C-alpha cells in the first residue's frame, strides 16, 4: 500500500480521495522543518503540503521513494521545482480553486480601509462614540491599481468595476484587459494613477523586494495598499514608515516574509498596532469552500499521475494528458532531454519483441517524458535496459 503524508491541515476531502484510491494516509496539522521532513518522508510516495513547508533540493535528494508532491495552494515557490524534476518528482498545485476567496477578501479589505472601519471598530470596543465622515470615502469612482493581472487580478478587476471603480493594471506579461480596465506600461505609471494599489504577483525570485520605499513615496498621498500575494515582495519597514507619515492611509497585509509554522505560534511584524491596518494570517484563500475545492483538485491530479502517468497541469514536468486504457501495459519514462531518446526506447522495445500500441513524447526544459502503451507485458529485462540508460531519470511501469 503506497504511503501519503499530508501536512498543514489539508482538507479532509483530499485525504478521503487518496484513501479511496488505496493510499495509507498520515496527516499532520503543522509544517515541518527540513530535518523533520526528511525523517517523515521515509517510505512516502506522495507528499501533500500548503504554503509553509519548504521542500528543498536536500529534502528531495533524501526521499528516493517520493513520486509526487501536491501543493494544496496556488504557489509552488516553497518547492525546488528544478530539483524535483531532475529526480522525476511531479509537482501539482491548485491555480484556480481559491481565486474567488482571495478576491472576496481583497474587496472586503478595500472597503474596510477606505471607510476606515478598522478605526471605528477599535474606538467602539474602547467605549468611544466617534460618528464622523472625516477620512471616510466610497470606493465608487476611485481607481484601483492591480499589480499582477493573472487569475486573481483579472477576477478582482471585474468585481471592482461592478462596484463602480475604475481599474488600471500592470503585468510584465501581455494580458488581455477585461471590461474597461486599462493596461499601464510601467509600475510607476500605475502608482501615479491609482488610489488603491493591490499586489497579486507570483512567487518567482525576481519579485523579491518589488515594493519598497521608492514605490510607497510614488503612490498618491492618502492612498491604500494591499498585499495578498507573497510576503517577500514588500519592504514592510518602509510600509510602516509610509503609514506613520500619512503617505499611506491604510493597508491590508495577509502574507509575511517569515510566517509561524503552526497555529498558536507567536507572530511579530513592524505593522502591528498601526492605525487602519488589517493584518490577517495568510488566510486569503482559506475559506471552507476553497479548501474543499483545492483538496479535491490536487488529490485528483496526483491520483491520476500515479495511476495513469497523466501530467496535465504539472508545474515542473512535461504536460501529457492520459487516460487509463484497458488491456494495455503502460510504462512512463522520465529522462533528460537529449537527442535520440525516443529512438533508443523504441529500439530497446523492438529488440525484446514488444509491440507498441500507442506512444506520446513531450519535453519541458531539461526533462523529457515518453509514455508508451504496449500490447504485452513489459519484461524485467526491458525495464532494466531502459532504467540503465545514461539519460534515465525515472521509469515507472503502471500496468
């Protein structure tokens, strides 16, 4: 029975799907550090994580039984994707399942900060009645600047326009503007135009330090700032200074450069205690609906990969869509992307009298993937011959 390790409170539905497929599933509530993770991965075929567990090259090298990683979240920067691919470990995530949840909390933050609801709430709990319109505004007619116009940014763009906002966006990739949204040609151009700036960029290393003192000083005086993307893209000391000076009227932050591994662990930030600042513990995508959808989506992806070899939507391996076919014998061959591999595979099969019923080849960067359906069982001699080839990464016989 293959073994799966699920960390960080993966939704129970994800566990149920894997158990129904025949996995022995071990669940843990928190993240693990490198040494703990290496120990826990002994004999594990499938690892399920969320955003806090770091899967380094060292962890991967120490886990020879690991076949796949399910990232039950959007981001995959917590996994060394190149190292995983080089060892034949497929990585899957959930790029769409919690976008609505993130968008809704962004809209809630925008309205709360623009109306200064955080300040009114704090005063009321302190027993102070302060009915005032000073510094409180409607979002209608204001300009929202979206940095990162991907799955979340585009959906936020549509809902913001429905609230009567004007939308401008900036993305380094070419993106189709939805509705009346306008593309800005630079980040500075967006900062000049926006009353509210919200970040929805991915976790690539090039985004580190994207937003700092220079960008906050460029924003309109009294504007609002949100970061629901990655903690390392923002200089929070600079944000605290901008809030203290009044340059930024309010901020909402859901992600931090260093986050506690487990619920109940202490948390500290330069932003604690500042006026009109909403701090949330990385819960932008954490609704029951989103976590259930993510659990289902990722568990189905890793289940299908292990059962059929399908790599559709894998973030680090060549994408090949496959279905189970009765009465064929399938083997999946991950290899270094060098010339002549397909010819060598077919020559080896021919030498051993194996008739090919169907075959697919795809490549992605340094990795190639050949999936072959044979009309008869593949002998141990064939498996040994292919696995011994110098370009081999991982060979799996699936049926």
